């Protein structure tokens, strides 16, 4: 795990601005998994990417996740809070991803490259088919998998890569509605990186204006000193 400094966080934010969310997740993942060569990041199982992003989140902003979600039935704003530690396994998984042998086929876990191949598809079922086809060897488009085989693959995916698809059970106190919401660590972390970058730039702006300091000079100050100068500027 390499934790970006404030200056590196600004550079990270800037280079992620124009990227597709899948590439952005890999950009963040590269920080959390310096042990994985850049060209192999897209072939990490999706759960390994999510795990890396949750660990980076904890290193950058602490373990506590807090967010507001609107009830999908009545629109009431719900405060949700949880700890990254509740979602993470005790140790980082670095063993080779498992494969499933079934009915003469071999299935592997989906990765970011598979996700990217289906990213432009509007039909969710067609996208799921595309993922399945890419993760199955050998397979031709004529191969038809029975419902039973599909169910076994799905159960295997859930058990082998539980962090690939994170879900939270939510309930609304106002109307009693209970539902499951997807938790996407990449977009969650990216929002926080954005907020943090904007906050840093606002600090640079205030101190540059007051004292004529440059961006590197402001960022070279410890957060404690910067905060005292900001208090004096704003007093
Ligand atoms: Zn509600």
C-alpha cells in the first residue's frame, strides 16, 4: 500500500478527471497495489480491486464511511455509517484467483477488462451474457449453459469473490421500506478524492491570496500550521 501525499492526491485527482469510471478505479487501485504491474491491474478479479480501494480509503480518510442515501420509496434522507473494517477480510488476498471446473468448461472470475468490454451495452442481460462468455473456456457463441449450471456459477462467484458485488441492507425509519443497495467503493472513494482535492485547492487559494505563497509552498506546510494560518486569514 502506498498512501498518496497531498501533492500526489492532487495529481491523482487531475489525471482521473477525464477517465472512464473503470479506468479511474484502476488508477486508484495502482496506488493500493504497487505489487501488481500496471498492465495486470485490469486482470485482477473485481473483488481484489474493491478490496484494494477499501484499503486505500482507510489509509487516506480513515475507516469510517458516512453517506446520505434517499429512501427509494418515500425519498426520506437516511444517514448510513459503517466501518471499512467490517467489509474487509483480515489479510490481503494475493493468492492466484480460483477457477471453477464444471461440465467440461473452466470458469474464471470476471475482471475490469471484462467489465470494460460490456460497459457500452444497454441491455443488462446481454452484458451479463458477455461477461459469462468471456470468463468461460472453451466456449463458442453456440454453447448453451443450462439454468442449473448458471446457478452453480453464480453461487461459485459469490463465494469465491464476495467483495466483487458489495451490497448493503437498508431500511427506512420513516416508511419501513427495506431494500438492498449496491456499494461501489470506486465511486465512493473517487467522490472523496474529489472533495479532498477541492478542499486543498481552496486552502492554496486562500493562502496564496493572503501571503503570495505558491502552491508548492502552501502544500509544504504541515496541515496544523496551514490551519492556523487559515484561521488568521479568515479572522
Ligand atoms: Zn422511506
